C-alpha cells in the first residue's frame, strides 16, 4: 500500500478534478501491475494497473489508495474493470467520500465475490487525498500556506522591499510544491511588490505549473506584469470585486486573463471562503497560498489552512522588516488554525518545518 501511495503522489497537481490515486496488483507475492491516475484525471490508477498486469491480474490482489469508482463519468466504473480482470481481493486505504461512490464501489466488489479490506495506511491516504476529500465534502480545496521568513522572523524588508531569504535548495523545494498543487494564490500586493511568475521551473516539470490566482479587488494587476504577459501559456484567474472597473476587466481579458467577480469583504481582498468555493467548483483540489501578510492572515483567520509550510533562512532582515502576519504572532497564527508541528528538515543551510491540522 505504501508503494501505491508513492505512485499516487506522482499525480499530485496534475489530475484535478480527480484524486491522485495509486494502485498496485500483486499475485503470488510478485508485483505484476502498477498504476497511478494520469494527467487530467484519466485513465484511473486501477485501470492502468490492470492494463499493465494483463492476464497476470487474474486471481491477484489490488491495493488502491482510494475506493474504486462505481459510476460512469468520463470513463467507465473502475469496479467493472476490476471484476472483468478476475481479481480475487481488493485492499483500499479509505472509502471515497464522493456521494457518487461512498461505499458503493466496495459493495459492488463484494457482491461480485471479491474479498474487500479497507483501512490499510488510512492515515497516510487521508493526507494524500485531503484535496479530494475537502472538495467533495466541504466544497473547498485543501489549502497549504507557504511562508519564507528570515532568521529574525521577517518576510520582507522595510516598505515590503523584496529580500532573498532562502537559498537554492529551499527555492527548489518551493518549485516542487508548486508542481504538486493545482493552483497557487497571492494577493495584488505581492504582484505589485515582486512581479512574480509563480510557475514551476524545475527541469522536466515546467508543464506542471499550477493555475495562478490573484486576489485583486480593484483590478490593479498591471498589463505589463509577468503574470499577464504569460497568461496564455499558464492560466491566470483574477478574483475582483463586483464593482471593479469594467474597462480594466476588458483589457486584462483581452490578454487571456480570466476575470472572476466576487463580493468584496469591507474593502479587503475578495472574501477568501467565497474564492475557495469558486475554485472548488472549477475542479481545484489543492491550493498553495504564497501571498504576503494580508492574504496569509486572512487564510488563518478564516480557519482554512490545512497545512503550513514554514521556510526559515539564515540571515536577519532587521527590526524594520515586515512580519509574516498582520496583528498575529507566529504562535498565535498556529494556535488559531489548530496547527501543530508535523516534521522538520534541513534544506541546505535553510530549514523547513511543516505544520498540520492532524
């Protein structure tokens, strides 16, 4: 099952709106088929493993990280393929909370005489499939908040001046995070201060860049920004206020930018819960927030941070630097989000600490 979980992670960021499932077929103690959900969400992992196993699947055991689907979508039900392949046993990590499945896949397999066991490595699978679970259960994506802070806990220089905080190893880690998320979100303040590109630029993963999302109440996004100039290569969605200037919306749309109007929240960026609901409706399951203090604080106060990745550099910025949250200490932000330390590691000279809600 842990092999299946590792295989499923290959699809993170590339399979939405479908979950990134992994599957392994074993017969007589020998692995004869492996599969993971392919880009765009199909083919599914189970059918890929069956295809690769061929006739060797008959009488074998399928290990899958999520309950096989039992309904027709863009592909036939995986349970039909499992039954037709003659598999004798299916072991899954967790039941699929999707109302279209929700135990029906397991029931149909049992009705066909296939032995079914559920719960192996469930904790790991719940983490890996958190995006899918949140989308179908809560109507929002899994949210990861990423912040890079200096040795003295600052995210930028005085006046939000951009400062290099981490070195190459940590920067590569961030690009890998981008590849494993469906979308990446920042506020307009970060765009105006840094003119970021927000793509994955690791060799071989350039095509795995996430959808880029900007919270921009008044549509101040410059036409000359790198986001706009590359909008036809990697999608850009801008969430604007209901009363943002129509001429600005038309100018950005003419450059390939997707404009989404949403109610303002007392002059702050468009209300984050509403933005997350709209992203989920569009199929986004995993969202990475890389914004500055305003967006980071909004996410924490909305209690919508499922995972917090804190990168800490070695150099100090100084007392006039910008704190990571508005009006909250780091400890207070973690407490408000119900987040506790999950793991820590070194990345060259820098350090990464991951906090989770489980």
